[in-house]
């Protein structure tokens, strides 16, 4: 008897609480910045592409929906010649973001991706690349990496000594 | 003979052979012992300190002592612990120290995913970097078109210099500076000169040396579709893994075959694959319309209709030209189509004569045919008339290893094992097994040669005949040189004669064969090896009667031109001058060319059928020692390409494999063993061509169609174009109870071992890879044959005649390899070489042009003086030499005056 009354009271109380359901699409729900939605490719603080085409996202992807093909610029930077995500297969698991050593690939709180034609869910690099740095503002892989690129010679990265003069007689 | 010893690892007993070190023993028992500096072919030096294990005196000993397993021989009753806490800590601390200076490069390193350092770091348990300090850096060098140099990544294991200098005899890579500053490179930037430099990419445990052409179309190792194949760039038939993705061949990896290439390939084999990706590859059927003088593409059905029409024309006289670089199956299909009398080998006259002599002698069992492995085990080599470094480079590497045998024997007396590299070198010093080279000019092997004789072909022959006489009746009428060489051969336990067909000198070859035959009578262990021109030259010659070569064919075209000429994978313009050939080919009504690339011959064709490259076909190839080997396709054929025998299948009634192999066997009894390839498709298991972690499968073709199609089925072999099948790499289980799977292995991988070093985890006895190779010359059934003796007139020629000889080069000799851009970059300019004396005699200076003519061709090339060339010899580039043909003359206006010998 008491439990039935308590239930009735709870239901009555719930009538006055604010609804979680919103009138989508007129009204948008709040999705936190780390929500796993549409995937983007970001740029480093200098505005250069962060993706170095290392293929780790592609290998981490449980549904094998990411294709990356490597290219090298004149300046020696590795970057993606092809970067394709087949969103019709993507399960938004975020493994690619976890695997990415350069913070290039990031998931965003955008979930409005429905299409009538499945073919339109195949995103190429130009559809994925954004102009900002996404969630991680400071990280610049090439400042840490030992590989020389145009504008950063050997010995100029973080925690690097000047290149050794092998002709010197000093030990 | 090796005996087995029992050793106890972590209190379990194991049986291992007694001639190996503890590290190799542990690896072959499938234990994950980390190491860097050890290499099965290079031995141990104990430089990296990574393979430490705990060794105990006896059962009571509980303290033990740390030993480097690579430096420790296995002994009976030995007790060690691999899992010991102290040993594990030692290994983990050691790798942490090694890694302090290693850059944060893995995402942008070509080695990533195929990296021994990555594997070993994880294996030793060093997962997080604690060192916060400054990293030392190094400037990089330009090392030529084959390799990238990234010295920051170096861990100082010394493998590169040990391989390059000690194993290959290279001079231009060295180690500089000391301690943390240690630097592996050249004195200054420049092309690495050695022919085996490409192996550094596999030898280096990390990414200091990486494959440059691969980097241009880079794919991570876990995405590479791979299959066992055979290198098609020379006659040795080295075993390779061809790797592919998206219809592009990405990289060639070594496939361990202890009998042939072992762990190393030459640069031509490793980088010569780019013809498959070349823009000039043929992918459609092209037909020439004579009325409109236009070329248009045909579909499959119309191509066959046209083919049928031409084949069935009344009074049709059909001639086929087979190819030395195409498989036995393809050549046999053409052989059936045109008939035995109309089938000609796509090689020149003098080469086919040489090949017929070789096969007859091999069949007669008068000589022992060696494999490369056996060459490495001989103790004296007489190398005659062949610059093997340029024509079949892998042989040169084996000969170089042979010279170390005397040192190894010397060391054995002191109880030093062959793998104890440093001690062995200390004892060896300059001791070398005798290598005697007789050639027209000095070769790259001369630094290890006991005698290096640069002689004109006539003098070479005289010397060989003297050696032969001495070997037969021990007379002292011979020259001292001949006696010294003959006694070197007689003093050896297992001497070898190595020669080749590239001197195009039949007398020289038969002299070598006779010497080998005489030696075999006296020493049962003596051997013989002969390099031929292309991967299947020997196989092709078995399908042809004598005189069925293109030189004879061209002569016969003049008198009675055929109505239809079917040319398979042969560029006739390599053999004849343009003018001569064009006039002859114009007499033929229809020309069909089956080829993979647009060559000059293809441009003359009325119908072009696109052929598959080595990477798109399953093929049987017979190498120069009569070893028939099976190569598997790595990708499905591109576009309209088909294996030549499939193009012809509808027209020669060999429409299934069974009939084809039956036909092959009916051509020559020597081809009987090929019957085993009939049943090759039927196995219990299929093998996957793709690794387990093959990625992007739902995205690769999504730009074309988001729908996913089933992988293409390979009905010709039991390999799949997918990840389905037994895993690519198999190893023995600890208790040796592996189920025998006979499907071919498609790659090198082992759990926790992602790099190619995983090959060291295979068991020592397992010969999985070479199971499918059959030697066609079996010793049981000998067919008697007498090797022809020398004709008097040839070696009685006056000595002052000038001999024009071919000059070979590793990067220009093979026609397909020259399509590779990296190889083309290193191809030398065509030059004529001679010595100063010869130049004075012809009154010509270095850089001036010399004209050489023959009956139908003329070359005019600048000269270069080299004093290591024999007197009376003019070296012309191999390609030009072939086109010159016979009756070569140096213009008479040069030859006035006395020639003083």
C-alpha cells in the first residue's frame, strides 16, 4: 500500500521536472566538447596540416573505414595524399582519435550527418579538414619530432642538441 | 655434422644443435629473446648487450651470472634462465639507455610497423620514456636513389658496417667518431657504391636506412598484400616476397631460401620492380588498322576473333618467339600454338648454342651442379670470363663468402665457431681461400682474389686449355701460371668452376665444362656453376632445338617470310639494329606481340595483347642450375591483362591446367618433375595474402562505390586475395608438434615480432619455403654426352687481333629493370673502355669517339681508358655488343702500325 502511494507521488513529482527531450532540430541538445560525433582533421597552431599519414587511425579502426595514403611535401613533411572516411561504416568509437600521435584526427559534437544516399557518407580529405586546431590548441608534432622539415633543421626541435660535428676530435 | 646437446632453460630441457649460439637456440625454440647486433648471416659481436640471460654453474647454483646469449656457445647440460628477474631488469635498463637519444619519429618513419627496435622495446618492457634530457642529433647524408639516411634514429648496433664492409666488401660506408657521437655514413654525401646496399634497409634494426623508392609510394607493413615470388631480373631466381596495395607493387622483400639467396638480395632485384607500375605498361588490346593507319583498342572477344582469323588463314605459316623472362607455362603454350618446328627462342644464336651445351652436359651428370649455398661452402673458386657482380650479382656475394672459408677452418682449430665474428676476423687476418679470376677486365671481386688475370679471350682460352692438359696428364710443358692454378684446384677439397654465358664464347664455356668434368673424376666434391642471361633462359632452351634462335629466324625471314609472327615478351630491338629489323618485320603480314610494356617491338605490332607482369601471374621458372621454382601472383591482373598462356588457351586447345602440364612434360623428359605443379591448387588450407591487420577495407574503393564487393577469387592457387586463410607466417611450437601445412607462406611475421627479423624465429630445420623447388637435372639418370673439344683454329689466332668484348653493368643489363627510375638514375653512360696501350695503338684519347662496325650495325661512342683492362680488348656496352652481332671490326684506319704484344 505504502509503496504504491510512493510511486504515485514520484510520478506526480516528475511531472514538474524539466524535460530532457528537446524539440530537435529547432532546439539543439547540449553535447560536451568531447562528445564522439563527426570526425575532423585539424591543423597545428601554424595552420599546417597536423596529419602525417602515419596510418595508425586506419589500423586502430575496428570497422576499417579509414584510408590514408602517404605523400611527402617538398619541405619533407609527411601528409595525407588521400584521407577517406566511409561514415556509412563508422561507429564513432573514437579509437582513431586515441591512436593519433599528432592530435590531427578528432571527433566533434556534431551528429547531424544523415543522408539519403549512402555514397554521400564517403568523406574525402577536403571534407574532413578544418582550419582550426580543434580541442588541442598548442600541440605541434614537428616541434617534437626529430625529422627535419623545411623551416626546422636537425637540432632545432624541443630537447634537441645541436648536430654533432663528427670531424671534431673531442670525445 | 652437427650433434644435438641438451640445455635447460628455466628448468625445462631442450635439444638444440651444438654449432649455434645460445641466442639462436632460444629463438629457434620460439622464445622472445631481444637482440640487435646479432644477425644469422653476420654472426655475433656482443655489441648491444640486449640479449642477456642468466647462466648457472650447476643445479645447486642459485646466484648465476649474466651472459650475453649471442656470445655464448651452447654446451651439453648448460643451465640458463631467461625469465630471471635480474636478467629482465638488465634488458629493460639497457634498452632504456639505448632509447634515450631515439627521436620521437615513429609516425613519420618508414620503418614504423616493420621495426625491430619497436618490437624489442616492447618485448623488454620499456614502455614509457623517463629520460627528460637533451637528445643528441646528427646531420643526414644523401646516399643515392635507393636509401634514405636518418642518423638520429641510430642505436649503434654496428650491423650496417658489418654487413656493408665485412659481408659485401663495400668501402664507402664506415663508422666515424666515438661514444655518443658515433656516426654511420660515408665520408661525404654520395651514392652508395655497393651492389647490395639496398639490404641495409632490412639489416638496420631501426629506421636509419630506409627504402627510398618504397617511401615514394609508402604503405605500412600491415597493409601490404604479399605473396611468395621469384625475382625475374637475372638467372639465379632469388626468392622474394612481392608486396602490393591498390594494384601498385610497393616493395620487394627478401624471402629466405637457404639454398639460393639466403638473407640478401642485390639492388637490381630489390629495386627493379618498378616496371610493373610504369606508365608505359600495356593494359589494353591494341590493334592496328592498315587502311586508316590508326591504332584502336579492341575488346576481348574481338581480339580473339582476330587472332583466330589470322591463325586459320589458308597457307598460314606461323612462327612464335618465346621469351627467356617468361614462364615455362607461357612458352609451352606458344610452343603448342605454333608447333615445335616454328618455335624460336628469344635469344641470340651464340647464347642458345651455349645453353644447349650446358643442358646436355648437366644431363650427362659429368659435373656437379652447385647452388649458391654450396658455392659458399667450396674452398677454391676459378671464375672464368664472367663479371658476376654485374650479370648475376648474388653469385658475387656468395663467392665473397667463400673466400672466408680458409679463415673459418683455421679458427676451428682454435675452437672458434664461425659465428664468433670478431674472434674469427682476428684469427683470419688476411687468410683467404683462393679465388682465381680470369676475365677481360678487373671486377669488383678482385679485392678478395688470389689471382686476378686480365686476359683477352684468346689468351683466356689458351690458359684454360693448358690447365686442362695439366689436369689430365700432369705434364710440365704448361706455363707456370697454368700449373699454379691447376694445383690450387687439385689442392682444394671441393673446388668450383664458375662461369657464365655472358662472354658469348662457346669455346671458353666448353673448356670450363671439360675442366669441371676432369676435376669431378679426380675429386668427387668439385662443382660447377654457370650464370645465364635471364630467369628462365635454361627452361626456354629445353623447348627449342639447336638453331631455333632469333638470329637464325631473322635470316630465314628474308628468304621465306611467315604470314604470322607471334612475339612473346621479347624486345627484338635489343638484339638487332633498327634498320635491319624494320625491313625484315615489314615483310611479315601480321605481327602479334604479347608483352607487358610498350617496347620498340610492340610499336611494330598489328595486334598487341597485354601480358601480365611477374606480380600478376602464377609461374614456374627454371633457374640456371635447373631448379624449377614456383612464383605466385601478388595481385589480380590489371585491366585487360592476362597471362600469355591464357591468351593462347582458346587457340591451342590447352584450355585447362592439366592439359598444359601434360603438354609441358611431353616436350622434354627433363620437364617431367613439373607435374607436381598440377596438383598445387589442391590443398587442405588456403593461405591469406593479406596480413591479419589489413586496414581500410571498407574505405579503399568507397570513392568509386560505397557498396563492398567480395574479394577477387584466385582459382589458380590456394592463396586468397584477402585475410582469409591460415596465417601467413608459421612457426614451430615448443614441443615440435606443428601440423605440416604445405600451402606457401606469404610473409614474415610472428607474434610480437612485426619486423622482417621474425624470420629468425622459424625453426632451424624447417625448409618450408623451398619445398616447391625441384631440380630438373637429377643425378640418377645420366644421358651420355661428350663435351666437344676445342677447335684448333680458334686458339691459334694471331694474338694481335683486337677482341671486342661485352661490358656488363648491373643496372643496364636487364631490360625490365631499366624501367625503374631509381635504377635508371645509376645506369652509366654508354662508353667504350680499353687500356692505355690499346688507346695508343688506336691513337685515340680518353673522351674521343671510337667507331666500331659490324656487318649490319655501327656504334660510335666516347672512349674511357682503364688500365685494368687486358691488352687487345675493347669493351663495348653489352646492349650495343649484342646488336653488333658477328664480324665486328674496328675501322682499319686506326689499325695501321705495329701492334707490339
